[in-house]
């Protein structure tokens, strides 16, 4: 097994440890909603980008799965949804627009920087037509949609529970 696959295992372990250690018990249901809804966004977006030939994920954690789905299982279905969980659960709700924009750019920027470094020094991701700023924008949009859905879900849940 090469170093890139070990990196995927490491990212996965960090994600699991973060969920176990940092996720409050009373927020588990919310975390599942955030996790699953983000996959609704990343699944078609990731497939579209890969099928268009804009981006490639040469090294996969599960190479057999790559025959059927060439997106990055680790990114689209595990790491990014976990980041989105913490993004929304710890989102400071009483924030001015400027600070909210900084919050979004900070999360998306960190994710983009990590992807650019991985693209340059590993075989985990390979840009063809893709550019770093598309990652930044797509992560911001994904986090925004996911967070808005979460707020809608929480509001509906409160209505249902108050009946």
C-alpha cells in the first residue's frame, strides 16, 4: 500500500475521532441530517466534474469501487460531510454578514488549500480542466446549501415537537 492510501486512511481516522470526541451526544440527529444532506449535493456535483474530465482521483481507498464510481469516496462521502457537520453545528448564528462571509471563506479556503497541496504532491487528486477557485466556490455553495437546509430542518423539527 502506497503513502497516498495511508493518507486517506489517516483522514478517515481523524474524521472518526472528531465525530467521537467533538460531537455532543444531543447533536447526533442533527449531525446525521447534515451528513446525509451534504451527500445529496456532493454526489451529483462530484460525478459531474469527474465525468466531464475536469478532475480525477487516481488513488482511491477502495480501488474496486473506482470501476463504478470515479469520484473520491473519501472526500465526497466522508471527509467533506464531517467538515460540514462541524461547520453548521458550531456556526455562530448571531453574526453579521461580513463575519459570516469570513466564516464561509475560512472553512472553504482551508479545504481548498489542502486540496491544492494534495493535487501538487500526491496522486489523490489530479486537476485537468479544474481550477482551485472552482473548489473554493463549490465548497462555499455546498456549505451554504447544507447549512440553510439544516436551519430549515431545525425550524420544522421545533414545530413538530411543539405539537
